[in-house]
C-alpha cells in the first residue's frame, strides 16, 4: 500500500505542475501493479482547494470525483483519536511549515505500516518515509 499526499495528486492532475510527468508515470505504475492507495479527507480537501484556485471549479470537481470514486483509493476520514494523535505529532515539530494534514498522514502511515508516499513533500522524508516522487 502507498500513501498519496496532495502534491502527488496535484502533480498528476495539473499539467502546469513541474512534476506532472513523474507523477503520471508513478500513478500508471501503481495502477498497473494494482497497488492500493490510502489518503485522507484532509489531503482530499487540500488537493481540491488548490486545484480550484489554480485550475478552476471544473478541474477541482473532476479530480475530487476521481479520488472519491476510485476503487483503488481509500479515503480515510479521521476520527477524534487519530486527530488527537496528529495534533500531538504537530505540536512536537519545530518546523513552521509542517501542516496538521502532514502530521495526520505520518500517524496514519505508521499505524498502517506504510513506508512510501506519493509526494514531493520533504516532510515525509524528514519523518522517516520514502517518497516516490522526490
């Protein structure tokens, strides 16, 4: 299983993103190998918000629909326990650029034993994960 972060989704769906070719290639590999993908509602929120601001409403809706209805992508909605754990992770970090969304992703990846993320975000490497795009 691989974790998908917002930068992985954005790069795959936004042709103006400099990482689009690499992300598209990695998504094709994941699809071909039938590797399951996990993401969170927070990542989905960040992704569609970014795409709506950059590419418009239609692009954001198309990507949101793709993520929400893909049988290969599990979108986890965090409960209070997971959110509390993410908040503790967030508070421990001195990095002013670490988001609560990333902290939640790290907690979830550790809980599920996921070692790789589809992302360009350096915070995943700093947290001890392998990135498939960076």
